[in-house]
C-alpha cells in the first residue's frame, strides 16, 4: 500500500478476517485459505506468551437480533440526556430553546449515523470507528479515534454513574428523608467522593463479566421500562405546560444563538450510545441488514423523545427555576404533582444504571480489536472459555469505578462530547475515503482533500466562534471558508466514485462480489460526498463551541495518546512488523492468513 509507520492502513482482507463467519451474510471468500503466511506467525507471536493462547483466540459468537440492537442503542442513549441535561442546558445555556439544542445535535448525529450505517454493514467487526479509520486513514489516526471512543465508553459510563449517585443521594434526602443532605454520612462523605457511583459502576462490571448474552435480557427489560418512563414524564409535562408563561421568549436574548449552539455541544452527550451499536456489530445476527436499521431506529426514537421531553420540561416551569440536577421531579413538585415527582425520581434512579452497563459494554470489544492489532497489551484480547472478554472488562471497569467515584458529572460532560464528535468526524471522513478514488495523475488527492476538509472545518469554526470580533479572526474565517468549498468541490468533481468499496488503493484479495458498490445487498449513504462532508463540518463546529480551555484540554489528551502510540503501539503493532504482508506467490487469492482460528 506504500505507507508505513503511523500512516499504515490495515488492508481490507485483514479487516474482514476479524468478521466471524457465523453470519450468513459473510461470504466464505472473505475467510483465510492459506495457513502459512506471515500474518499468522506475527499475530501468533504477539498473542502467544504468558497469556493462554487457547483462551485468547476463541471466537465471539453472533447472537444479537435487531430487537436486541435497538434496545442496546436506545437503552444506552436515553439516560442523562433527559434526566440531567434537559434541565442543565435550559438553566445554563438556552432556556426554552433547549429543544433546538437537541434538534441540532440530533441532526449532527443523523449525518454521522448514516455514515455509520454503511460502514457497520460493510465492516461488521469489533471496534467501530477504530476499524473504519484504520482501514482508511492509518494506524495513528485509528489509535486517536480509539482514545476518543474510550472517552465515550468508559468515561461517559462513569459520568452517568456519578449522575445516578448524586440523584440517589438527593432522592434519599429530599423525598425519602432517610438521610440529611447537609450532613456527612456514608452516602455523602464529602471530598467529592460518591460511594454509590462506585457501587453501581462495580455492579455493572460484575454483570458484564458474565457476558453479553446474559446482559442483553437485562438491557431489553430496562430499555422498555425507560422508554415508558420518559413517555410518562413527557405526557404529564405536556398536560402541565403553560406555554404563554414559560415558553416566552423561546430564545432568551441573554443566551441567543450562541447559547443554543453551546447547548447543542453539551447535549451531544445525550446521543452517545447509538454508535456503540457499530462496536457490537461483531456479535450481530445478519449485520448487513440489521446494523443500518438499528442505527436509524435508535436515532429516530431517541430524537423524538428528547425533543418532546425538552418542550414538556421548559413548558412546565420557568427555565430560571429548573433544577440542573433533577429537572422533572423538581418541576413536578413545583406544580404540586408530588405523585408524578415520586414516579419520575424513582424511575430515574431505577433505569439510569442500564446506561452505565451499556456504556462499558463496548469498551472490552474496542480493546480486543486494538490488542489483536498489537496496539494494546495482549491481555486485552484474552477471551475466557465462555467466550467473554473477562480481563478487558475488569481493567476497563476498574478505571470506570475510580472516575465515577471521584470526578463530578459537570467536569466530564463536555470532554466526552468533544471526544465523540472527533470520532464521528473521522468516521465520516473514512466513508469518503472508502467510497472515492483519486485521479490517476494525483493518487493522493482524495486523502489531501479529506485532511484539509477536517482542518478547514475546525479552523473556520474556532475563528468564527471565538475570534470573529478581531480583524485577524475575520480574515482567517474567510480563508478557511474558501478552503472548505474548495475541498468539497474537489471531492465532488475531481475525485471519482469507487467501483469497489475501498477504491483502487485499498483493494485486496477480498471477494469482488462483496466489495462491488453496485451490490444491492448493502446500505449505501445517499448524496455522496455531501452528507459525510456536512457531518464533518457540523461535528467540528460543535466542538468549537467549547471554551478555549476545553478545546486545549482535548488537544492535550490527544497529544498524550500520540506519545503512548510512539512509545508502545508503533513498536508492537502487527502491521508494522510485517503481519499483513502477502506471500510472493502467484495465487494472491490464497496469500494471507487473516485471523486466528477459533477453537472448537
């Protein structure tokens, strides 16, 4: 492929090797034929030492139906978005226009969700965005996007657990009157330590250690309960609405559109979860059909519930009085509907833990993908005799418990939103690279245009948000606005749609029938390249709404990940140690071993 080091792209035949053949839609041509290639020896060496190879190479089975996937998506998405963020954003950023925040962040999620839908059915392997970016951009970008996904899976799970712990303390003190909120006790010892958050995080990890098969029935039950609870709160809120009093002005002048976009960035935390479906593609039944449907259904259900709940909450109570910790229960109390407040408070405490479970559910599978590629220590790819990623779950779980116990929710929300927006932007870019070919006289044009599209989107957004009042800010904004249009024009009219998925530069010994873009068995993103290009721009624009200190913190985090990659990942990666080289024989179709063999 002509690239090495940080920009080494994982060949598609190696990516397809990670797709278990138990799905009827994964063709046999994608599976390995020759057992003697260099990939086999490199990966065996990477995985086989003091960690038992017999447990490391067991396959993960496909068992998640469309119903299961939608429940995972909805169950993992709905949670703090309604129970915490609706009141938080209304109180601090947007007033009654919080519903617009959800619409904007939902539009951004939909743009990226369409791209996820195609990539998830084309590459239904464990790892989600990490897999897509590795195949299209290279090793270092893949590690960066994996770090952003870790913010989503581990840190967001910790944030929800912390939110649950805070709500539990509030519920026990204000509604049940079993503890005094002002006094230090076991549940509120002070020093920003929340033992309840640690307990619910640990309980989720213990449940997940028994495997996803056991966890999915719990997930399905809690998801249905949660949808019924949110529907109940929205319906009662609509009944109690006073639109003339509480929804006027709809967009408070002290917040303006700047507040709406700032709120949209924070509200994006509420959409975290649907992309975890892509990480579960490795365990989905019939992923080519069910992955796109599950993503579309999840986003549709979640967006409708968020907007309805936001309108109900802000219509019930003046936004200045809305609690930024317990919005709906406090609003019901204020209107004298104490029984509804009790149901809402009890329901929040009862259903939020499932978000913690689903958040951490995807992280071991991401670590598994990284470890199989040599970018994390091999213990993260160890699978026990029941097919569970036991050690990966324990390690990620310990990190989540510590974060949940000691770091307040307010300090985590924006960082998580920014991280997942970066991952979404890179996923959108991956789809363009996999669907478009550069002209023969400039084979790097498509890659350059996608790179500049991301840079220009970020630079334009930061300058127009934070520096527009300065002359240099206006100049920079205009320069990068021109560059944006130049990139989109170049992609649309200078690059050509690829005939096969991956294009000319990413072809391998994979079945042409599976890769053919005319194959109607796969979902295809419409309006290419405009939808992923819009997704890239919107994601970077929402990131730019953060305070400059928050953007700086995100850049420091990504820089630290780069340091880890150069100190460990590059030296140990399978790809950079010749693991994906094809044998130099005439039969290229049988030239590479693509995966470790599952044991009987």
